[in-house]
C-alpha cells in the first residue's frame, strides 16, 4: 500500500509543478511581448517618406535692361566674360541658405561657414527660354508642415563664405553681383519662382570705359603712343566685402589699378602701344574697368603714360551729379591736345544694369 500511495502523491505533485511552470512561462511571455511592444513604439521616430521631399529647382536667365537693344548676337561670350550681359556663357554662382527653426526664428548668417555651389547654364538671350540653375548638391525644401521656410541669397562670381561674409577681389575685370534675399517653402504657391520670388542679380560695381583721341596732328607728335599698361585708375580699394544678406562695403589699401586692355563690347584685346587717332569720331578703345562706385563729390583720377609726352599723373575726371553709380557704365573720353589732356565723361547704358534670374519650378 505504501508504494501505491507514494506513487499517487508523486503523480499529483508532477502535475501541479507542470501546470505552475506553464502558467509562469505564459505570463513571462506576455510580459516580454508587451515590454517589447512598448519599447519599439517609443524607440522608433517617424521619418518623412521620400515623396514628402520637394527639390528646390531653379531656372533663370540674365535679362537686359528695358529699352536697350542687345548687340551681341553672333556668339556666346566666354565663361570668363567680365561684364555679364543678356547673353553669357555658363556662370558659376553661389547661394547661402538659412532654414527656419521650430518657433519661427532663423539662425544668423554669421553661423554659416560654407556656401552652396551652383551653375547658371549658358543663355543665348532668349527671355522666353530661361537657362537652368543647377546646384552642385541637390537641395530640398523643409518637409515639416509649419515653420518650414527657407531663405536664399546668391552672388557672382562664385566665392567662399565665412561667418556670413563673402570677400571678393576687385581686379578691374570681374563683374560682382548680389541678389536680394528671398523666402520660400514647399507649398506650390510659395516656392521660389512664383510671384514676388524672382531673384535679381544686381551689379555692385561701376563700369568705366576709356576712349582716346588727338585733337590734331600736333598732339599726336607731342604725346606719341600710349604705352602698354599706360592707363591706370588712381587710388582703388581692392576688396568688395558682402556681409549677408545685403550689406556691401569696400576695404583694403588703396592702390593704382591698371586699366584692363579689353574692349567692353566683346572683351577682345586692345593692342598697345596705342596710336592716337585724330578727331573725336575716330576715338579708340583703351580698355575698361569695373571698380568701386564713386560717390558724388569724390574725386576720380587717371594716370596716363605716353612714350613721347611722358607721364600725366593726375588726370582729373569731372563726375556727373550722381557720381559713378553701381550698375551703370560710364565712358571717359580722353582728348589729347598739344599741351594737355582734356578728359570728359558721359553716361552710357549698361545693358544688364539689373540682371534678373527667374526661378521657375
């Protein structure tokens, strides 16, 4: 009897143990599953789907000032063209980008240490077919629903950005332009290129074109030829400093700047030494320079070096009432007489005094 009773007792114990173990296993499994589910829910943040991203695509072209005919139709000027006209080769430009933060504020431009590189494709001057602006690295609007604006401001030529400041050297040959600051977002009606959101590249320098002639044969004899490098613009500051988005200043140590020996019309070379023609209607191109604007009341002087008459160090040029303004071209006509150089100045139209790059999506 004793063995039978012990067997029954053992069987009952085994069943009880198995049942308890099963319940404990199932409960632990439920807790584990619930715990994993909670952890998974809190650990994974929602990510925007690729379809939510809207690429910033820019199209545009350099547009001539209203009412001024474009005479450059034979071929595109080279990419290194100093004066940017309605027709141009591919241009390398830069943009600075600021993204709106939660709460609506923007970081300061001074926080930026790099710029976005972009290329404005060559344009034949057809305003109805704007050229494409391509960012070197694709850019996208912010994907969130609110506080998602982006600000852009651009400049030419392409240059580095440091603490929100762009420094560009003035060598007389290169055009320097800056756009206004514009704001856009991914909504179709608020993207760059819609109404009120068209970038306009504006010239920061003034253009001075120099021509020369002799009053008569006696003047030709007295002065001889203009020497190579013989026309210099006096006391020019060498650096244009842009503090984004819109502050423009000029700095550095003033020095004489040799007039680049190129024609403003097409950048073809001017050959020196240069023989003076007789008569104003035969005046020859001596070159042109893009320089810091000259305020009304300031002085503007040239230095002239000739092979026979020697050096005329301070040729004062009378300024128009508004001075030499940014975005305008001025022609300085040098009249050589037997005893002196008589300079005069007139304003000539600069075809692209308000270049515009239209941004279309």
